[in-house]
């Protein structure tokens, strides 16, 4: 009876090892897929960065502020300036 019990125990151990190995392989495959997806995203980000160097120029110091010359050129012939000048004339009369 002990021989059959030992055989049965050995067979159960083999089945257990088989399932553990399948779990290990499944976990490795999931990790590989996650790493592959992450590297794909990293490659896309790097590619996008190379395609548009300086794409976010709005955060550079030279582009954060406008000079008086730029502002006056922008507002030169707008209705804002017309309204400003007419209100200026009204203030002079009052």
C-alpha cells in the first residue's frame, strides 16, 4: 500500500509542478506583453518628439511675454482702438 501511495504522491507532485509552470509561463507572457506595449508607447512618444522639435514653444521665455511693439501692431486697426480713441475724446470734452 505504501508503494501505491508514493506513486500517487509523486503523480500529484508532477501535476502540481505542471500547473505551477503553466502559471509562471502565463505571468511571464503577461509581463512581456506589458513591456512590449510600454516600449511601443515610448517609441511613439520619442517619434512624436523628433517630428515636432520645439512643438511647445509657448513655454519658452521669449514667447511668454509680448512687447509693446507687438501689442500696438496687433491692436493697430481694431475696433478696440477705435473705441479707446473715441472714449479718450469724450473724456477730454467732459
